[in-house]
């Protein structure tokens, strides 16, 4: 092998080594995209953008009502899917069980407020805006706390394979919920649980 060929081959191997380290495979990228924490963060971004509109005192009632329609659908489907996937598995772990129940309670409060808001359609705009603002603030707090604590703990307690499996459950539920399935059907739909189904005391 000539000196030039040796140098070329050496350069190629160095570049190959660098690329191999820095560029993940498509399967790795796809797996991380299916991670329940990534999926929840994605939905949170949509919800947070709508929260900004609902909390902005400069935004008129017409635009707020339009934003609220999107917000209600995004929040209700996200909450239900989260309860039936991530929270179910969190309840199997002593380290996460309390946070899962706290999430259930906060979701229930938001759900009750949404029912009250729906009952006010075209009757009392001032009361409607007040309740919507409170709902937006409660949801904002819930989302921030979940991102700071719950998802961080979930990444610690569940390995990537488990988080991907939970993420797939979540995605399936979201698809069913946004496809017009009613709550009764969603509750009775059989969603595969984690193969390990472990209960851990950590």
C-alpha cells in the first residue's frame, strides 16, 4: 500500500469513527421519539401555546373561544391517555405511586372545570373567561410540575425499552380518543401492558 493510500485509508477510518459516534441510527432516533416522556413533552408544547392565548388579557373573547376548543380537545385526550398508560405503570412502583394519584386528582379538577365551562356557552362571557383563566393556570402548573418532577422520575425508574412500550400504549389511546371513540369504549379497549409487569419497592 502506498503512503498516499495509507493516509487516505486512515482518514476514512477516523471520519467513519466520528460519524458512527455522532450520528445515531434511524432506529435509535425512532425509538427515542416513541419514548413516553418525548410524546408527553410534545403534547405539552401544544397545550402550553394555547395556555398563553387563554391567559392573555389582551386577547378577545372570540379568539379565546376558538383557542379553547383546541385546548379542551388537546387537554382531555392527553389527560385520559396519560392516565391509562403512564399513570397505570407508575402505580406499580412505590417510588411513583403518590405522584400518579396526584396527577389523577389534578386531571379530575381540570375535567370538572371543563364541564362547568361547557355549561356556560353563550350565557355569561365574564364568568366563562374567569373559569377558563383558572383552568389555564391550573393546567400550566400541572404541566410544569410534571415536566420537572414526574417525567424526570419516570426516566429514572423505567428504562428506555419500558418507556417506549408505555409510549406505544399512549399513542394508541390518543389515536382512539381523537378518532371519535367514547370514554366507555376507551376504558374497555384492551391495551397491552408492559411484558415485565413488575412491582418494585425502591
